[in-house]
């Protein structure tokens, strides 16, 4: 009975202080995604995808509640353990638990876990926490954040994790997510613009050199060439995005109708590939039209906007940086995935947050948003706004 009373007290505290608006937005987006996944997998006559995604949503809500209760200040006193976890979890990909999918060894098959787990999904959260702690420490030590030393210190951490993950997994997409998170957090922290110019200029020069010297894999080159020449290898490098653009364009304003999309409902191998993961936005475009795509973007924009509101009202720079990092993670994935579907970004295996199929992705996204909810709970400004509403 005591345990039941304690559980009721925890839930009452959660309902009173946690960010229910953010939870509602995330849940609505995931439910919308499940509706699209059902349509995208209907031709398979297999409900496993919908069942897994629904279970992930329910588990995600529980994880959201749990992470809302976490005191990040206490957790980050053990930052060395968190850093060790990041490195160790990525290195697990080199063990027999590592699983290769689409050429990238980016998944773990953990004993007792019915779905594969992507280490990048989990490490993104702890990476944001560590980076936020590092930036706060640099400020508390009254170091000049505009100096080369401070910039290099933070960049070493970011490139270390990003490089380790890419070398171990070969997954360029999620490696770039880490890089983008770092850029956004460093910008908000106040790093000098000259270091961003140097970093981006150096990166562009390195890519150009790798291209010129044939150090870049041919398949990676093809993914960029096809962006500027849509007629380039339409049956190979450009196949996925050609089908995606055809699917999107055929929906018009209102779409062909739910469960009625020509490409979405086709069982032929020449139809839209990865329609329940990478190209689920194209499914929405075909069956629900421009209206459906706009609804998706508005929902995701509302989630990002809510996270940034919490960042603005955070009680400390550490909490602010955490929220900015979480928002950056969402923004990058949204821009790249939608860009992939529109044939303006290369195919790098980035899924659409909350909408694309992936149990571990959904759960970790809810965990990340739960962290934001916990920050809102401890922010005096947000508590005043909640009482006023």
C-alpha cells in the first residue's frame, strides 16, 4: 500500500510540474507516424511493425516520466562514468553483438531485447549532457570562450565521439548529427564566429581533397553527384530518391487517399523503398498530400519550439545548453530526412523523428524529451508560465 501511495505521489508530481504539452506533442507525432506505418506496411500483411511502434510509444511515455524525475546536476557529477559509457557503448559494435544493416555496423542485438538498438540513438543524449557540462565548466572557470584553446578543447570532445562512431560503424548520417549538435551548442555558448568559419572551411577543404584524391568511397560520391544531376544513374544511385520524388509529387494537395497510394500500397520491388523508415514523409505526401506533409512539419516544429521555450527559461546555462542540444538533434534529422525525400539532400540513413519506424529510436527520443521536461520542472520561469496558464 505504501508503494502504491508513493507511485500516486510521483504521478501527481509529474502531472503538476512536468511538461505535459511536450509529451502531448511527441505522442501525437508518434501516433500519426503509426498511422502512416500501418499504411506503408499494409502490403506486407504483417502487423509486427505497428505492434512494435505502439509498444515503443507506451514504453516511451514511461521513459519520459522517468527521465523527467532525473536531476541532471547530480548525474553529471559522475561525468567520467558517462563519458566511459559513451565510448564503451559505441565499442560494443565491434563485439559479436554488433549487427550490420545496409552496409553499416550501427546496430546492437542485445540479449533479451526483442529489437535491435542503435548506440547512436542513446549516445546522442549523453553526448548532449556531457557537452553542456563542458561548456558550463568553461564559463565557470572564466575562460575566454572566444579563444582558440577553449574552442579546440570542446571540439576535441565532439570530434572524438563523432570520429569514433564513424570509424566503428561506418554510419556517416548519425556521425554528422553529433557534429551538428556541437555546432549549435557552441554557437549558443558564444564561441567566436571565426572558429566556425575555420572549422567549416577546413571541413570543406578536406572533403574536396578526399574527392580529388579518390579517398572517398564511390558510393558516397554518387550520392552527392546525383543531387546535382538527377539523370545520373537513375536505376542505381538515384533510384531511391527518384521514386520518393515521384511518390511525393503524385499526391497533390489532398493526396490519393489513406491506404490508396499507388507507390505506398504496391508490393512490387520497383516501388518506393524504405517507405516505413527513411521515406515515410513521401508516404504522407502521396496519400495525404501537401496538407498531410504540412501537418507533419507543423507538429515537429511545435516540438522543437517547445524545447527552445524551455531552453530560454532554463535556470542555468547548463540546462539551456542541454535543451539547445536536444533541439539541434531534432532539427538536423528533420532537415536531412525531408531533404532526402525532396531529392535535395543525400541519402545518409537519417529517419524522421517520431514518425519513422524504429522502436529504439522512439524510446530514446521520448527519453531526450523527458530530460527537457525535467529541466522545465526545475525552471522557475516555466513554473510561473504553467500557473498563469
